[in-house]
């Protein structure tokens, strides 16, 4: 059957593109002796920052999610939508915003100085953790909010009619739910932070704040020590696979759940203390998320008018990479939108982009100059990395379509092409648009493999922002960052919107 | 003719056996308690379920291993008989062009005629959601007409219609089957439907699909299993 063989080809391509580079790394690995003295420190830092980041994200998510679950206020829908935004927000843009907020000239430090308090720093462990919490607090909040919304209404009604105190309510209803949800949320965020590269690259660095991913990059880029890069890649691979399996076990498959717009009918939390707590949580999280983004917009606006030729060229590269990886990712995702395909796609999460990049670098080098392939390789790796998200979005819908119309199509005897053209694609339009939007935005904002491969002629926009920051051209960097932010949001909006038209 | 030769269907600890011959151009009802395996029998003939043992033959040719779309069979299901996002013309066009290509002017003519045949002339541009229940059923019949296959399987397709509409649809199906010269096999849980529609009836009960009997004879002197189902002590 044609459909089956397409799925097999797609699966083989995913396997080959993930396992062959890893094998290349394995073969090239110089053994454990090749580790440098600082690498143990990198491993420790990676684990410490991931633990702190996941811990704080989950801890703060609990009061915010509870406030969102039981309060209705103007702008609630907007805030819930904002919780989805960090997913498509380029890391480098957020980092610039966080520097503008918490950096040495940032508004927080100006406030601290006015009060005569010591200055805080955004670089090092602090900064890495703050940035990770910025990205993952919204994710944690969404996960916990799902738990709250899934609480059976009857039980809340029973608790209200009994007149349970807030503490009794917490112990009987909320604590068991949290005990079920929080380990999974913690594990998922821990895994995400383990492979942190761009945040560590921009806010970390130095012997005391280097992640394993960053160490791979430094070994490749500065020392050109392929053996050590390969050993580090193996270490990172082991970390990601072990933590990934644990997370998969604990999380039980979180979804991009629509329907977070609902609010549960609750009768508790009428007291003054509870209102203060909820209001405070919502205000703080809104400020924490919105201030950096607002500052990026405000400070970037003047720079938009004087974008250099290099920045415009980089923007063009990024757009091409984003569109290519979107097309590739969807071509992959369509035949793989089954349960088995989704498991296979998880390889894209388990294997870090830097490891993949290192492997591809090693494979390509004997044949041609790997730097010449910087953009295609970036598009390819971005497609692989986005595949699990695309599959998570497409699989349930694709299965429902097969369930509903498979018999009719089978009894008519429709060809594979007719099924795809007239049934699958038209009915899958909305989730396809959403998946394409996510992939395009992720790829547009990605600062990973490209840093490994790029030479001065082949920058993407995120890399260009990083380079401008590195050469202290802050105004130009902020202008380019705003351009990047607008491009990412526009790509997401266009694709997602396209999927909704006439659907 | 359609032969079920030592057919055994199994799902979990449920087993259905069938051994019968159905004449072309006849109309046959399938009755029996719910869960007895009426739909399983139709699924076997349509090719949606593989039998554990036995063969299915059409005009002497073994079709047991054929894919559903390549069998001489058209099906009307309980629901999902039309693709809801496609116009009626496109839905019917797919039955003619299984590869999904453009329909020719001649085929367009055929589609128009089929729609007119079921009283839906000029409805080609509508989508299924813009039709009433009875109109949607008739559109599905037009699809079966275009498929022009010698066996028609009906798995309670009109269960959601009111009594008058259902009676109208049954007589339309009877006309259509006569026009195509097809064998029509219809699952029903209503004895009145069986009497109205079919001269012969297959009783499915206690894990066995019995060979067809004259409908009137069967209902006027029902065996115990049918008696229990009909509520006649």
C-alpha cells in the first residue's frame, strides 16, 4: 500500500537523520580521557540550573494557575493566550528583554539603586535560571491549570456545601491533584532546561556557568577539539535520553490543550486573603512576562529604521530556513501521524540539536566545507526538532479522520492520493495551520546549530542579534531583535490563520 | 450469487458462523437481537473484517482476501455516508473517480442524473450539512447508484429517520436495487421493515447466521430465538 510505504520512508528518514549523526559522534569519540577538567563542572552546572529552573517554574506556577482557575477578570483570556507565547518567542529576543529588565542598566537595578540596595546581576546562574523560568513558568502554569480545570465539578460543589476551610480544601482536593501533576511538569521542564544552549550562550559562559551543550559548542568552535566535542555529545545524549524517559513516564503526555479559556465554578476563595493572594500572583506574573517584551518593543522601535544590510540579509536567510523546515516538517509529519510515528518523532526531542549538528558536521566534513551547508543543515535540524510538536498536534485529528471516514473511503476504494487530496488535507487544515505556524516560528527564532556552523557570510537573524550584542551595538541588536520578534509572530499568525480560513 | 462457505468470524470470545447462498437480484433482511453479530456479518462481506476461517465467493470467484474497495459491494453505513466538507457533486464525483481526478462532462451529466433520480436535482453545490436527514440519505443513495455494484449492504442507514421517511427510503432502495439488478442485504431491528423490504430474511442469533428463509413464513412461525427477540413468550 502506498500510504504504508510513505510512512516507512518517512520513518526511515527520521531514524537515519538522528541515529547516523549520533553514530558518527560515537565513532569519532575519543573516549572519556578526552574530557577537559572543566567538563565535570559543566555537567554539575547543567544539573543544578535545570533543577533550580524547573523547581522555581513549578513552584510559582501553582498560585498563578489557581488564581486563573478561580478568578474571572478583564484580560484573563489575553493572559492565558500570553502563556502560550513563550513557545514561539525567539530565545534571543527574550534574553534582550530580560537584560533590559534585570541587567545592570535595567529598570529593576535602577529601582534597587534608588532604594539604596545592592545591584543584582543577570549573568551567570541567576540569569540562566531567570531566563528559564521566563520561558517555562507559562508552560508549567498551563499544565497545572489543566489539572485544576479537570477537577470534577461535583467534588468542588460537595466541598462548598460542606463548608470546607481553605486548608481542608487544599488537603482533600488540591494536594492530590498537584501531587499527580507536578512531578510530570517538573520533569518536562527539567528536560527542556538540560538542553539549554542559547540561554547559556548569552547569559552564562565562563567556567562557572557553562552547560554541556555550550561546552560542545566551545569545543567545536574555539578549540576545534572534535574528540572532546564527541565525548560531550555522548554525555548530553545520555542525560537527555534518561531524563526524557523519566519525563515521558511521569507526564503521561501533556497536550497543547485548547479549552484553557474555561473557568471552573468555585465557591471558595471569597476571603480577603485569598483575593489578595490571587491578585498578587496574577499581577506579578503579568509584569514578569510583559515587562521584557514591552522593553524589546520600545527600545527596538528606533533601531528598526536603521537596520544594516547584514541584518536584512540575515532576516532573508532566516525566512528561507523557516519556510524550508516548515515544509520538511509537515511532509514528515503527515505520514507519521500515528501512535508509532509519534513515539519515533520523540527522537527529535531526546537528541539535542547540538549533538545532531556535531554529527552532521563530522559526516559532511570529509566531503565538503561544512560551513557552506550551514543553512540547509539548520533547516533540517529545525524540522527534526519541531517534528514531535507537529505530531502531537496532528496525530489525534488524523486518527479521528481515519476513524470517521476510513470505512467510507475503504468501501469506495479511494486511491491514496484521492484520500489525501480530498479527505485528509481538507479536514486536517486547522491543525496543519497551527503546526506549520509553530514550526515556522520555532525555526525562525532558533539559535542552536547555526551558531556551530555559521561563518560571517551565513548568519540567521537570531545569530545576527547575538553578534551585534557581542560587539556592543546594542541599538542595532534591539532593532534586529524587534524585527525577529515581529517576523516570528507574523509567521505563526499567517499559518495559523491560513488553517482557519473556510475551515 | 453470493456464497458464504464455512465462514467463521471471531472477536474476543464472540464467534459467528455462517453458511449460506444468496441469490443475485434478491432483497434480504438481516434480523436478530442486538450484539448477535448482524453488523459483523456485513463487515465480513464488505471486507472490513477478516474471517478466521471459510470463504466468501461472488459468482464463483473467491473474494475473501480482496480489499473493501475492490469488492463488488457498495455500503450504506449508519452514519458518515458522505464527506461533510465536500459538496454533493464532489462526493459523488469521488465515487466515479476513485483516483481523485477531475470528472469529465459526461460524468458530470451522470452525477446530475443520479441526483435527479433521488429527487435532488440541482443540489450538486450543497454540502451535506445543508441537507435534511432525509435529503442526506437520498444523496447517499445517489452515490450507491453511481457506484453501480452488484451487491448493496445497508447497516441500518435510516435508523435516525421518522417512520414515514424510513418507509419512503426503503421503497427507494428497493427501486434502486431493481434498477441496478443488485442483491440488497439490509440489517434491521424492526420486523415491519423486514416484511416491507425483503422477501427473504436471515436470522442471526446464538452465534449463527441462519440461511435465508421466506420472510412471511419466518415471522408467522418464528423459532424460539426470534420469538424471544420479538417479545413473544
